């Protein structure tokens, strides 16, 4: 077997230890009012209940229900359902409210080991699947064994804060249908979803773990073991911004597949996958995936960048170990793939190059394959090899009317995430006023800009700096630049919202060179005056609130702002 598949130790919470102790003494003083219990008709291996189940019972530990779906239907949101050891011929279980389902092995990991410790006997075995659909939030499934057979799903979640942990799922692969051991689908309705999928053991499906969604919060998929899947072990379709950590994908057709971006893939073991270990399938959304500290062992191709798309950019792999693969990296994309600082099982550049194909930057590379910290998951090399961070060549500030134009340029980027633009009035306290996404990886000059169109300091310096954020969370500060905005005249920076609702309120950002009265006039499309206002402005920045006249007709109207030495007419669309 491979290194580091058994590094997790079984974890028991104090609450569970106390609960099990009370079970051993046949007392249930710790059972909460919202706890429901299920027993299959046998007391062998039971840890929660002390009696045979019957759906005529009240569902307590001493008088449990007999069937899981009955318990689900009898529960209310927030309940915890304890399903004791045994076999349940449940078919498809439908969860329609916020519940916690706990099997006899809840809290005991089933992954990322091939043969998990303390699992396999006295399990809560479900012959069937668990499904919770659209808008079914705050549901957890913990500590079960599911024998799924050829059914389409093992556990399928479509809700916010879905937790799927410590489960064993076994299926029989059905290659021509969308079958998955664990699946999450966030594509309907359009709302944010998030998932925790950890410490599961999945085998024998078309897809092992399948994430399909387009409005997901960042989720964590960690410490799972997936094997014997005929299409992919892990599939991340229309799914981005996740942390995929310390999983094992072994002996699948493909180990992991990604079609979108900004995923952090670290400390995983990708071993023995027949075609591709990790596949980055080219789409316009495939950008900024970072593969670090992973093991790639005995795969057909360790990393494959397929389906060329010009927008598939800034993906990279660093500090990984490649051993025994037929090819280490094949890149069919036109964008350069940054694969610096990896161990390629050789120190000979020509040997390394022979197992790479496409536009790949692999030099410098590591000089040894030693994992310096076996206690940590993944490949942790001791190395002087450095993936170059952002190199900032220029940062400047200039004025255009009363806007501040900030421009900067990088000559090299590796592992960059984004820039935070910070402003200060005293060069002591800085506040973030905007964000600009970084390129991610580039070995050419990249130009950036940001406009501060609401500066608040006049006739004295305003200071700006950049925080440069890498994907590993490290932060670097730029030099400080400053400008002085002179209130030499009056000026309208912007009027918003525009379009505006009838009888709504417009805000005019107005810079005044003195304390003065500002004349504001609404006219219609042919110049007829609808209403006039007189507003007071202070020297410097002002936000003038203007009520839209109710008699103004929908469509184009005009707002005229008149001040000392200044007149401006702004089209306003009313709807």
C-alpha cells in the first residue's frame, strides 16, 4: 500500500464517549429532547439502543423506532436521529428537513485509508441511498455504510451547510448513467450552497464524489478515499473555489477532473489511475487552479491539461512528487503551465523533459524526492527551490479631475491571488477601498489599474498602497504613493443610481471649492423645468440627496447642477 493512507486516527468526541458509557450502563440520561432512536430488530453490536425497534414505539433509546424513514417523517427540524448497528432495507431515504443522521460509527473516519481502522463490523448498513433535495439545508450524515448497488446515487445533497462525513459507500458501476457515490448539485434553484465532505470511503461507482453546481460557497473536500470508479474518482463540474485536501484517489479511470477555477488541491495522493491522475479540462472558466504538495504515483498521465481553450490560464503545480507515471505532465493548452519546484524522480533535465509534453515551465526543479515531514499529509519537501512571488515593477497615482487613477505593473507572478487597494489620510491607518484580481501566473509584464472616484481628502495628501495577496494567504505590501487633491473649482464626480425609479432618490457626489448654495434643476427631454432645488454644499466632498419628482415622465430626463463657476447637465433615466 502507499505512504500516508493510515495517518488519521479515529476521533471520538467527549459527548459520544459519555453517551456510549451511559449506553453500557443501560442509562440514557444524556439523551436530548430532540434525539430520536432507531433499532433494526437486533441488539447485536448496538451502541445507542437497548430494545428491539418498533414503529409503534415513541422513538426513545429504550423504545426505538424500527425504520429510518419513519423516524425521519416523525422528526422535526433540528432533531438528531441515532440509527443503531444492523442492516436496514431502506431503499431511497428522503430527508426533507434539517436533521442530523448518525450511524453506529459516527465520528469514526472511513477515509482516507483503503481499509479504515475501527470500521467494518457493527456498522449501520443501509441497503439504499440518502437524498435531500433543493433548499434542504443544515443536514448531516455521519457514520453509515451504504450498499448502493446500481442505483444512481449513494448520498446526494442539494442544500446549504451539507455535511457528509465518515461514511462507507459501495456500488456497482453503471457507466452509461450519471451515477455517483456522493454527489452535490447546486444548479437548481439558483442559491448559494456549501458542503463539507470528509473522511468517506467510496468505491465501485461511475463517479466517486461528484460536485456539480454554479453558485457554491467555498467548500472542503478532505480525507476521502475513492477507488474503482470507471469514469472519475472525483469530479468538480461547474464548481470552483474549493479546498481539496489530503484525499486519496486510487485505481480509478481518472483520479480527479476539474472544469472550473480557483481550487486549491493540496496534500492528496493520486495513485494508479489508468488514464489521468488529475485532469484540468479546458473551459473558459478553467483558471487559477493550484496543485501543491501532492503525490502522483503510477498513473497513466499524472497531470493532463486537455480540451484546449484560450481562456484556460494560470493553472499551476508546485512542490509535488511524481514517481512511476508513464507521463508526468501533458499540456495541450496554449497557456504556459507553471510546474516549477516539483520532484520528477530525477535531477537530469533531459530525463525530466522526456516525461513532459507541451508548454510547461519545469525549471528549476527539486533536487531530491525526500518528504521532509512524514507527519504532515502530502509531499513536504525540504528545498531551496523558490516559486517566484509577485514582482512589482511600478506603482503610481495621478489625478483626473477629482478622481485618483492608480496604476501598477508586475513583471512576474507565481501563486498570486489578488490586490487590495488601501487608502490613508494620515499615512498611519489604511483602509481597503477595492480589490483587483491578479493574473495568478505570468512571466511577462502585466498592467493593472484602479480608480478611486470617491476620495475624501482635499488640499492635503491622500496616501495609497497595495496589499499583494498570494493564494497561500501570504501578504506583501507595496511602496506608498500619494496625491494632493486641490479644490480649485466645483465638480460632479457621479450621479447614482442611474437609471432611477420614479419618486426615488438620486445621490450626487459633488466636490466644492467653498461653502456655497448649489442650484439643482430637473428638466424633461424637451427642456421644460419640472422642479428646482437649492442645496447647501461644504468645501470638499459632498453627497447631495435629490428627490426625483413624481411628475417626471419615464424615460430620459436631465439633471442640471449649477455652482460657482460650474454648470453640468447629466442625463437621468427614470423607470
